[in-house]
């Protein structure tokens, strides 16, 4: 319930702050208290605070499987702990409809040119309550995939997720998650542009000469 149409009721915010500080929730995976705020049903991070929240050492680790086996395991463990944290939040009376929102902050990971760290926003969706766990799991999976793709990764496995399996199924999905970094081919195309321009110029010159001879 909103107090004034904009902010969540103070009692809910106190409940949320208390819940985020308990050890069964990994608060580092979400927007930090003191920087983010509840705006209606969304736990948002103002644009002015994004720079302050970026971190190369905290957040969900997104790491490519090609790096080494331990890196892949760390990524899987972080995503699993994120899902477990969501399950704990949703188990709290008054937070049964909580899911990942579409806002996320992605930062380069310390010591890596490809790996990333991600912190997620949250929201209360009345259509994602305990009686609609499949819908809630589907939305959280979609937000995870969006963040993974935005960070420059592709999912090697698992390629599918069945929402009807709920958050237990989402845990199993995270347990076998394998990522690869999607390297851009754009720089190679840029290198070809000067040669392409030279070819176009050559043919334009040839056509101009032929036209003068006709």
C-alpha cells in the first residue's frame, strides 16, 4: 500500500530494511539500502546514485565458462544464492509478490576484461503472488536473462526454463548455468570500411570516364 501515491508505507519500508539485513538474504546482490528507494511498487535506484552503487567486487558474478571451472561454479553459486534470497523475501508476510524488476546495474569485475558484477532492483507485482509462483519465476528468469545479455554474455546451457517448476526449478536452472562472452565483430567491419570506400570511388571514377566517352 502506498502512503501518498508515491512512496511505500513506512511500515513496509522498515520491514524491508530489516529483512535485507538478515543473513539469509544476500543484500549485496540488490540495490543497497541508503541509495535506492521504494517508488510505489518499485525498489528503484535514482540515476544520480548509479555511479555510487557500481562495484567491481560485489554483486552477482557473471563469468564465462571458458575462463576456468571455478569461475563457472562461482557464477552458478551467485545466481543460486540470488534465487534463494528472492525465495526468502517472498516467504516474508507482506512481500509475497516480490520479484526482480527490469532495472539492474552492471559493472566490470575487478581483474577481468570480460566478467561482470550485477546488482538488481525489485518490485511488487500483484500478479506474482504465492498462488502464481510460475508467473513469478518466469519474470525473474526473464530479468536474469536480460541482465546476462546486457552484460555481453550468451547462455550456453540450460537453453530452456519451465516456469511451471517455480523457484525450485529456477534454482536447478542456475545450478547448471554456463555463460560465454559475446565478442563483438563490429571492429572487424570497421577495418573493412576504408577498402570498401576505395572500391566505390574506383567504380564511380570508371563510370564517369565511360560517360564522357559516350
